[in-house]
C-alpha cells in the first residue's frame, strides 16, 4: 500500500527527464558537438530545468517516507500497548485463578476439620444413641425458638458455655474454624461481587446450621450471625 503511494514519484522523475530530453531535441536537434561550450550549454539546460523538479520530487519522497515511518511507529506503539494490556490481563487472570485455587484448597481443608469436629461424640460413654455435635446442629436448625429446645439441646448449650469442659473445647474449635472459613468466604465474595458463585453458596449452606448452633451457645453474636447469613445474598 505504501509502495503504491510513492511509486508515482520516481515515475514522474523519469517522465520529466524524457519530456525535457524531447524538448531539447526538438529545439536543438540530435547533432553531437565537439565544442566545449555546446556541452556546457547542454548541461546548464538540463541542470537548470531538471534540478529544481528532481529536488521537489526528492522532498516529496522524503516527506512521504517520514510520514509512512511515523504512521508505522504509531501503529507499532498501539500494537505494543494492546499486547501489553492483553499480557497484563492474562497475568491478572492467572493470578486470580491461582488465588481462587488456593482459596478453594483452604476451604476444602477447613471443611475436613469441621467434619471431624461435627463427628465428635458429646454424650456420655455407653449412652445410646451416641450424640454428636452434628446431631446438635440438626437440632439447632430444627428448633429456632429457645422455648422449644429439647432437653438434650438445652444441656448441650449449657455445657458448651462451661469453659474448660470437653464440649466447650469442641465448640470453641468449631468456632475458630468457622470464623476462618467465613473470613475466606467474605474475601472470595468481594472478588466475585455480583456473580453467581456455587462455591460460596455451597460453603455458606454448609455453615448455616453451624453458626446457628454457635449463636445459641453464645460463641458468636446475633449481629455476627446476620453478617454471615448475608454473605450469599449477592451470589444467588
């Protein structure tokens, strides 16, 4: 495309040389002269007529070349800027994916710890059926009103509030792991704000009965429970 824009310049030069040559031949003929002055006049004619025209064409050629180089430079800068942006976006996407993978790995490990704690037996030895914290979570979700709590759940809540007891240590550890998961989910939620997130919905649903139990046992406040409940609102 650039060659097509400038090819007319050398062609014009050849045409001008041809025209000037024919003009000279038309007026002065084609006889070769042995006189030095005749050749000097011949040179003066061509130099005086062609030099300004060739110089003008050279200036035009230079202008076209510089314009083309400037345009190519601008296009190169634009291309490099676009390439740099794509590379930066890819790097950011890779960083985000790596962070998400690490987050999912941590959440999975925390879920294993929670499963272990929920499986801890809290009933006395030889008592049948054997009660676990998991059963108390189910009981907590079923009985929202403290007035409707079962005797076993009331006993569990009271024991959990006795610092130093086995049940207290289980519930305390459960609170620590749950709070860690909540903080990770909140950070994950802020990075995926407004997007549907099965990950948040799954772990949020997993924690709901647990935070109800922790709230009943006074390990987390009502306000904290509301904050945790609202984590999944923007991802449904």
